[in-house]
């Protein structure tokens, strides 16, 4: 019993310690946020959130942003890429005929084509300079920076207003590939640099880059600045905060990166083929007051991005998505460290409370339910509010805590099951053992006081019988008798205490609680006599001397538990005065020439059952008052006999007021 109690205390302690340690560890990891976890595992879970959101509540597609794509159709009709800059100038001019609000050119011009061709494109850019933003090639490499004076043509494109300069941690470019003159001086510029996460997917857009001592907006942000200047005022770059146009705040992380809120797979943003514009199949009227980005989408142009929805999204569509996010205020808000820590702590606390349950199977179900609830709530916040909370760390808190606690709990329960089986398998039926294993709380395995009904059964004249028969025959008959009686005791859900030579001690009411313990004991004693009659008939038929038996029953409070020398010899047994009374009542069966005697305490438990007909076909006969050895007060004893099934039960009280004092036993 002490071993099992130690297991219980240790299991409870471990159920608290494991979730606590896991929670502390996960809180530390939240603060560190290792890139290999954030950009491999967490981002994978983010992709699923995007896809679930677009199934449950697909976002409204932008209606003001369009792209003009130099696609496969365009290349088939006008030749391979890169096109002549005269043709590109024609395309840009055609777009401006539709009177768009602002146009972005997501095409690099790193070298000279020819003075004539470059001049034609430069003239086109110059005519629309106030509404046109081009993309130079900024190059970024870790630990490399630009320390010289920046080219004069870039100054007009640099951010003019900045706040919280000490918190700027933007990516730094070490080189820029500007278009050749005269193109370089004919347009405003916005970079298109973006760094994918470690799994190769592009989820962030750098709102600005540092080059020299200046900060340059992205193509999308520069286009937004051109568009919003008149209505929202000048743009402010805010270190550690993002970018701001009046009351419109564009959130970004400490590196100046905006979380791209993708609308779905490629092709969702309104687009037209450059070929259709150039050949007149589509009129440019559709561009009226629109925001247009011209770029390539043909596979041969090698400007394809890997996103949560697609591995082949044109870079121009990625930039159009960022621009649409800005213009529509469609942003993903990142939960701060405090929120993520709070969620991890709450999950750890709940995991600890779940672990305190004693039933591993139910704990597993609750852990699974908590996991599902966490995922659903996280997905709901992302789907309905575009609010991204970290999922991997609270999820890991639950899964790791649950796995460790349940694994340990199963180990402990297996050990406890073995201990219970070892302790009780020789005392009670397999069904009772299994019930104790499933519900160990039904029995207090340490010593305790409990009301039970104890049964003593003894063979009459066994000493004389043993002396007059061969030892082998005595042992064979005794084993047959004890085996048959044990089967009957187990049939009536009794606990077999011990064999004392030819005597049997059993009790009801422990280790499982049995409110009808007296009734079960009485029924068992009658069944034992019936079984003995069958054995006697068998023995007579075999020419053997039949045995006779007396049974005594008593009900009362006893001390029940595993008693003995721990580690050497332990028995689950009952001790106390009520046990002694049961033994002495059994010895009276020979004096009163009856087979079953019960005390007034046992009788009081079954009297109402008999009178109501719920315990039928028995005869209860009062035999008188007895003072057993060691006691001052007398008790009334009753003989119990089985009647014919056709007969009703009968109770006959004793009219003998005399008291017999027992001196022996």
C-alpha cells in the first residue's frame, strides 16, 4: 500500500512539474524566437491559416489596383524578352492614355540598349514623372553596406520624414543598379527587394531599405506615397513601427517589413495582357484613376515568387498585393511578445490542471480537446480579425506537456495496476481487480476503518477426520473443499482473507464499497452449504467420509488494510473485535446443532429485505443471547437455513431470555 501511495504522490508532483518546466521553456523560446522554428514550422502553420481563411471567409479582392503583364501571349506576339525599350515606351504611353492615378514599372534597366531607344523610354517617363515610379536594382548582402555619397538621381526618391531614428533596423543595400542616363533622371524610384523566409516562401515586404544614409521606400510604398500625398499628407517612416500617412498606419516589424496579406493564388488581382493593349484589343479606358503596375509574368522572364498560395506568383503581382494592402488598410497585425507569452502561460496552466486528473485516458481526450480549441481560436483570430498570434509555441506547450504527463501517467498506472493485481488477485475476483485498476479511488489502499461483514467457515471434526485418514486423501478432499468454497465466495463478490488450516475467512465491504455486504455474505453462506451438499453426495458416491461445515457471520466496523512486514510478507486482511466475534459465533454452530449462525448486527442489515420479500426462501430462527469471551454485553444470534423455493421466508425470534457465557475460544 505505501508503494502505491508513493506512486500517487509522485504522479501528482510530476503532473505539475512537467507542464511547469515545459511552460517556462516555451516562454523562454517565445522571447528568443529562433529563426529555424519561426521560419520553418510557424510559417507552415501560417500557410494553413491563410488557406483556411480563404475557404471560410475569402477576402474582398482589390478593385483599384491592376497589373499589366508581359506574359507568354505577349512574348509570342512581340518577341522574346527583353523587349526593345521603344516598345516598352509604347506600352507605358498606352497605359497613361487611360489616365491612371499612378503607374509602377516593375522592370529593371541595368544597362544601355541604345541612345535612341533609351531616350524614347526616358522621354515617356519624363512626361509622366509625377505619376510614375520605376524599380532600380538594390542589392543586399549581410555585413555589407554603402558608405559613399548616393547618386543625385536617387535623392528625390528617398524618404524625407522619419521618426524614432534610433529604432531603425532596416535591411541595408550595398549597391544599386540604376537605369542608364537619360532614363535614371526621368522617374521616381522604389526598390523591389524582398527576402523569402528560410523555407523559400515570400511572406514579408521590405517597406524600406537603407542605402548610404538614406532610406528608400519599396515600389508599392512609393506608389502609395504618390497617390496619397494630396489627401493624407507626407509619408513618415517610423522606426520599429512601419510607415504612416496621416491616420493611416502601415504596420511593420523592427526590420521595416510588412506582413503581406495575400488574397490567394496568382491571377486574382485584375490584370490584362500587354499584347492586348498594344494591338488595341483592349482600350486603356479601364485604367481611369486606377493604380497600375507594369511587369513580367512569363516564365522566361524569371520573376516568379513562392508564396503561401503558389510557387509561381509573378513578382509584379506580389507588389500589387502589397500596394492593395496599403490602399485598403488590409493588414495582418502581429501579436506582441506579451500576448504570445500570455497564451503560452495560459496553455501551460490548463495543461497542468489537466495533468492533475488521475485518469490518463480522459486526460488524453481533454488534451486533444484543448489542442483543437487552441487551433480553432487561433484560426478565428486570423480569419476574422487578420490578427496573427504565434501557434507553434502554445501548441508545443500542450502537446509536449500532454505527451510527457500521459506517458508518465500510463507508466505509473501500469505500475499501479501491477501492484493492485499483485495485492488483490488472490483475495477477490478478476472483475473486482479490474474495477480497482480502472477506479483505484474506489478503495483506499492504506489501512482504514470500514463496516464489513465477516464470514468464518470451519469443518466440523476435521482433527479427528485427519487422524483417521491417509494424509493424501485428507489433502485431496481439503483442496477440493477449499477450491469449491472459494469459487462460491468469489461468485458472491467476497474478498477471500485467508485459509487457517481447514478454516476459511472472507469478508464483504472492502476493498470495494458494497452497501449490501451483509446480504451478499448471507447469500454466499447459503450457497456454500448448497455446494457442500453436492460435495458430500459426491464423496459418499466415491466411498469417502463426507465433511460437515459450520459458518458464522458478523457485521461491524473493523480495521482493513495491507498488514504485515513490508517487503517480506503482507496480507490484505481485517482485524478488530467484530472479526473475533465472527470467529466465536462460528464455533457456536456445533453447540446449537446448526450450520449457519449470524449475529444481531448482521440480522439488522437483512431483516427489512426478508420482510419485503427481497431476500426469499430462508428461515431465520433466534437462538438466544450469548456473551462471547472478552465481552461484557450479550448479543443475539440467529440460525439461517434455506427453505424450499416454493416457501416464503420466515423469521422466528427467540423467547429464551437466558444468556450463555462462552468461555472457550
